[in-house]
């Protein structure tokens, strides 16, 4: 049994003591919280063209998304065209690797795609030779899930995204909004911790786009996943996210993070509120400032 010791005051600097006391027991380190679910540190990506010329797509990007058990984060990336937003998303997905820096998920460096991350692209990514059911079940098939189980789970997701009754149709028989619902269901089928979306609603009409935005909010609430998405739509970024990252012109890096303090329960009426309009104005001013800087840069060159 360890003897109990009475702690003595530490001697102040410059004062010597003849009767040295035993060393104070080292306190155990305080337990750390969960590692960030996404951690991007000093990331740059350089591409080379056939002539050997380098193009810096993004430079020294820093981004951290905390892991919030029971409620994932919803983050948006806004910025000018060609500033590297999709490049960053592809690296988090594991579809590309940084030239310098590191990209980690839950403390582990990303070396390639994984089942912990699902990706929804702007272009319709369904496999044309598979029907809706088999498209949604494809990831489960790759993971070795038996046919009966994967079809059962896929049917539940198809119903959840509003496509019940379309299981045997092929992508060419579906509208744009329906194809994106298939892509979302396929991403959800493998139950990822992180859902990455690259302008998923950019090609949709206004009404379908609003429906898809509300679907994503519902899924986020149900699945408690972290969602990071790229968009050019300021209103969409504010409506969906709890934080917005604004990218600079190329080479892209994050120049501002804007926390969105809106109610968790969001609806279309919220878009007409004074606070929502204020966020729109702040972001539009920032993006206008960036466009002016880009024009001045071109003139100077």
C-alpha cells in the first residue's frame, strides 16, 4: 500500500532547503476528448501540365471538424470557381492525395477511399447498367453483404429518399433529382461517418433543389453524420450548414470561417428572416471583394 504523504509547499526560486521532501506524485493526464473527425493540416496540392508547368490548386489549407457524438457537423465550402474547393473534397474522400501536408480522419492519415466516407458528386454517378436497387446496394455488395440483407437495407433507404416503386428502373429512366436521390441512398447504405457532397444539387431546378435540401437536413438529423459540401449557392450554404468556409481565389485557402447561428429546425420561412438576409449580405460582400481582388490581380499581371 502506498504511504500517504503530506504535500509540502514548493520552494520558491532561489531558496534552498536542507530537508528535501519526496517528489510530488505526477498527476495522471486529463482524459482527452475524441479526435477531430476531419483534420486538414498545411495541405497544398500542386498539379503539373504536359509541358511540365506547375499549377498550385490549394495552398496551406487548415481545417478542423470536431467529432460531435450524437450530432454531426454540417459544413459548407464557398468560393470562386477554380479555387480548389473540389480538390480539397477529393482529398478528404481519398480520391487524391496532398502534395504537402496531411489529411486525417479520426487521427488516421487518409491513404485512399474508405467506407467511413461517402461521396455524392455533381454529375450523376449512378451505374447505367444497374437498376435503382442494385445501384444503392453496390457498396454493400463490395463489402460482402449477402444479397438478401443488402437488398433489404437498400429498399429501406430507397423508401427513405422517396423512390419507393422505382427499384427496377434504370438511371436513364429517372429525372435529375431522382438520380441524385439514388446517389445519396448509395452513400448512406454503407453507413459512413462522413458524407462529402460536391455541388450535388447544382443541376436541379429550384423546386427539386429545395426538396433535396430538406431531405439532407432530415438525413443529417437521423444519421448524425458529419456532412461537408461544396456549393456556389450562398442561400443553400446558409440554410444547410452550421459553419461556412470561404475560400480565396487560386491558389485556394480558407480566408474566413462564418458560424451560422440559426435554429436547428429549419424551414423555408427561415430564408425570409432578417438574420438569414444578414448572413447573405455578409457573404456576398466577401465574395464580391474576392472577385475584385482577382480582377486587379489579372490587370496587374
